[in-house]
C-alpha cells in the first residue's frame, strides 16, 4: 500500500499553486519522493508542487490543474525530477517513475539500508533513484538519522511506559532513570548538543 493516500476533494481551481493547502494535508507535510518532512527541512518554504507527469507532455492546458497529477515535493527532488518522463518504449521495459500515491516505492522498488544507502530492486526503482537522485548524500544522512532517531524513540517510549507503571514504587525507578540518563548521554555525545 502506498504511503500517501489522497483524502481531499478540492474544487477545480485556476492555478496549480492554489492546491497547496490540500496537497500539504494529503502528503502529511512530507516530500512525496524523499519523504523528508517540513519540520526537518525548515518549513513549508522548502516545498514545491510537482506535476508527476510533466507539463510538456500535456495534451491540453487543463491538465496543469488536474489534482491527481500534483505531488507535494521538496524543492530538491522537484528540481532533479524536472521535466523527465520516459518514452512508451522505456515504460514497456519497466523504466518509469515509481508513483508514491499508488505503490509503496520504498518497499516494492527500493529498500533503505542501515547505512542510509539504497538497494534498488526493480527497473522502476533504478529509473526513479537515478532521475530524482535519491542516493544523494543529504538523503543518505537523512535516512541514517531517521533510523537512529527511531531507535532512540523506541527506547524513550519504553522508558516512559516503565516509569508510568512504576510511579507508585520509587525504589524500582532507579534503574529506569539510569537507563534514561544513558540515552541522553548518547545523544549529547553523538550530536555535540
Ligand atoms: Zn524530496
């Protein structure tokens, strides 16, 4: 199942930029391609609206505001993807962009590895990775950090649950506080904060 599922039903609007509030909600304030968040990238200003099927392939001007073809994208992914679009012959060979609204691209076509690199599984994954440059260093760093933070969050959630359960018994809290301190020290050490 795809990560992004459209729930909004906007009215027909004049310009593709007018759909931005709807797209922000449908894409949960994340880039459709690299999946980075507005919170991580410093806000909405870092995001643009991508025509999944590029404008130069349109047969009529009306297609420019077709909501289903508009994708919320960080500026970098949008710029790299640009006007690239495969020919019918390439599509027949599986060389096409993975569609983050129709398939789980990070499962079906590409897999993240613990060191932040990507394993490409299909021709579609290769084409997508190559043209959006999903293997660029900033995205490798994002994926590594995401994995680290997921593990830290798991540990913190575990500690929180234990502390909540044991609030009535202060003696049993000592090892949990020690474990919490260990996690905090590790964050301080690795990020120099
Ligand atoms: Zn992106």
